């Protein structure tokens, strides 16, 4: 055995080789050569404990959070409700923006139409020399004379005829029989609060450039 160990394990010569061998059965004294062995026990134990704690914590987390279908379904439902609420809010905002844009456009169009009407009215001028016939189609006694006096007093035209209309009318109008008198008719109609109408057939017999027909709705200057 000693021969086997001598062949397998060899060391450089040192002071321990000079110690005389003890007789068989005698108690050995003095220094001895000892092969130091690394102590890994606590390292392995610490590693095992740490891994055990980590695996246990991971297992608990998985079972309580990730592995619980109820939690997953609740999270999915909550996210779905959140997405639907965001979509509904976006759709509502888009609808409100569209309504606002439509209202702004309508207001802008109305303003443009009013400005155009004002511009058109400003461009229309009364022709004080235009001949005018005033017809009472409302059945109100003295109405044609009153309006005729108003037209003459304000220099809206030259009144050459004041009479009753052949038939009653519910609406009032200023008729012109020649397109050349369109602006004068529009201007007079604006002053009287009525509308201008072109008719070259039914009113030509009055031999006037403008024919004022006073209907039952007349409430302009000279109304009774």
C-alpha cells in the first residue's frame, strides 16, 4: 500500500521527509503533512436555499396571478371596456366636431347670403323718374292713395295712376314689364317691404314702368 501511494502521490523533498520514521506501534508525534480539502458545503447549501426561495416565489406568483384564469379574464374584460369607452368618446367627439363644422358653415353661408343681399340692395337705386301705377288688391279703402302719396313724397317714382285692382290678392308685389326696369323695381320693392316680379303680359296695359300691387299682406310705408 505504501509503495502504491509512493508511486501515485509524490511531493518535493521538504523538512517533513527528514523526520525519522516511528517504530511500528509507537505513537507518532510532531508535525504531519495534511492535504487541505476545499470546503464547499456552505456554498452549496446557500445556493440550494436561494434557488428554493426563488422557485417558491415564482410558483406562488404564477398560481396567484398568471395561472389564475379569473384574473386573466378580468384583465381582458377591463381592457375591452376601456377600448370601447375610448372608441365611443372618439366617435362622440367626431360627431360633435362635424356638427360644429356644419353649424359654422351654415352661419358662414347665411352671413355671405346676407352680405350679398345687402350688396345687391346697395347696388339697386331708386329711379325717381320711373312711372308708377298703384293697385289696391287688398280691399282696404284708401290704401292705394296712401301708398301712392308715400311713393311721391319720398321721390320713389312718378305716380300716374291710383286705382283698384281687378281682383283681390293675398300678396303684394312690384311688377315690371321691361327687363330694363329690373333694378328700379327691386329698389322700390325693397323700400315697400315686398318683392319684385317680372310680368310683360298682364300688366302692360297700365302703361307704367312699375306697377305696385297692394295685397292683403301689405304692411309697408303708407299702410292703413
